[in-house]
């Protein structure tokens, strides 16, 4: 495809570094440090498909689960709500991803 034709399909915009474009990046960085509120915020973003991420109930469950296991009360309720819309296989995958996140965190801390 010629460059001129490619340009008709691509729209380049500067990132909004102060707003929603950076929220997920900031939350992921905070989550890597074990920030429970960041876990919850990521769960909300993935469960609603907001802040530049697609709705992904497996990821939402993973983040709510991580927050809930650290004592975040609202995350417990949100995890239960999300679970109602998921299959047992999807919940199992979300739990596997949460364990993997924790396992990687232990490796980062060592």
C-alpha cells in the first residue's frame, strides 16, 4: 500500500498525558507496587470498558480479586457482580492470571 493511501487510514493524535490516556499506565505502575486502590481502579476500567481499554471481564475479575484479597471491600462486591456474567472457565482463567501477577510480583521484589 502506498504511503499516501496509508495516511488516509491513520489518524495520529497526541496522547492526553494528563487525562484518561495515562490513567491505565499510572494504575499499572501503582499496581506493580502493590497499590490496592490501583487494583480496584483497573477492575473498574476493564469491567466498564473505559479509559482506553476494552471491556474484558476476565481482566476485571483478576484486578477485583487482587484488591479483594487485600481487603478492599468494594472490590469484593464488584468481583461478585462480574462473576455473575462469567463462565466457570472464564473465572478460572481470571484466577490463574491473578496468581501469575502475584508470582511475578514476588520475582520483582526478590
